[in-house]
C-alpha cells in the first residue's frame, strides 16, 4: 500500500506553554479513510494547517503527497466575483466533470453562477467537485458536510468513498455516526491536563 501521508512525532503549540500536539504521529495509505474527532478547540483544524505546511511543527516531520482540501464554510473557499466554472478552471482540468456533476446532483448552470447565488449545500458540493477533479493523493475534509442536510451528507460521503481507491482521506467531523460508518480508523483528539498543564492530545480509539 502506498503511503500518502506520514506524520512522525510532531509537537506543536501556538504558544510556548500550551502544546496542542506532543509527539503525535499519524500515517495514511491510498484507499484509506481516517476520521479525526474531538471537542472544539482541541486542534483538529490546526492539524490540517500543519499538513498543508501553513504552520511548521516545532519538532517532528510531515511528509505528504498532493493535497486538496474542502473547508467547513464553502463561501470562504470561493472568490465572490468569479463563477464556479472559472474558479475550477483556474486550478484544474475539467476533464470528466460531467459524470461527477451528475453524481453530485449539480447542473451545468450551477457552474456558471457566482458563489453567493448558490445554497450552502450546492456550493459545498461544488467545492467537493473541484477537490475531486484535482485528483489529489490526499483529500482533507474539515467538517465538509455540516453545510449539507443529513440525507445529503451520507450521499456525498458515499460518493467520495467511491473515489478513494487512488487517494487517502482525512475527515474532521463532529458526527460520530458518520465517522463510524465510513472510517477505517477513528482518531480522537483530547485535551489532557498534566502537572505542568500543557495540553496533550492522545489517540484513543481504533476501528470498531
Ligand atoms: P478545532 O479545529 O479542533 O476546533 P483549532 O485547531 O481551530 O481547533 O484550534 C485549536 C486551538 O488553537 C484553539 O484553542 C484555538 O483558539 C487556537 N488557535 C487556533 N488558531 C490559532 C492562531 N492562529 N493563533 C493562536 N491560537 C490559535
Ligand atoms: Mg476546526
């Protein structure tokens, strides 16, 4: 199995005395989906920032193959004054998009629309469409389905799973049912107070 992400013993905190990660490791192979769960503020989005290289760990290493990302808020992931099609074209080839469009429950006309004319659910599906068209080796999903209704969530995750043969997926979610349903492994980040009071995340649960 080909590794798409390898995080080795990283430590990171925004301030000197509070560590969000301490000797944290995580690996992901092609075809795997792992869910990251844990309370708000524990460092889930920070982990993605580290993987994307926007932040550097104090120690440890992160190696990853090509990444695309789907954010929680779809309106923040598109520029307001360009159409969806223009913005997808900017980053990737549209080759094979019509099949995906149909699977996503989207129409051609949605692509020629400005982002704010679409509903949150429609726009998030456009964001997932763009991410899949980029054919990444690693797909980072930060609460991607919170803009969608329940029924849609499951359909969209099923669709993503169909495409994961050639990539690995890291999914941040608050939805335990969704995580248990789709993930090979669930990684629970927890705040642990120690004597010196740094906050250390621990990996708790494995696949059930
Ligand atoms: P989660 O995604 O699990 O809700 P985050 O990774 O967004 O958590 O944030 C983890 C912690 O780091 C929070 O306490 C948050 O306030 C803090 N934090 C996030 N971004 C920054 C930043 N740019 N500067 C300083 N602290 C930050
Ligand atoms: Mg977050």
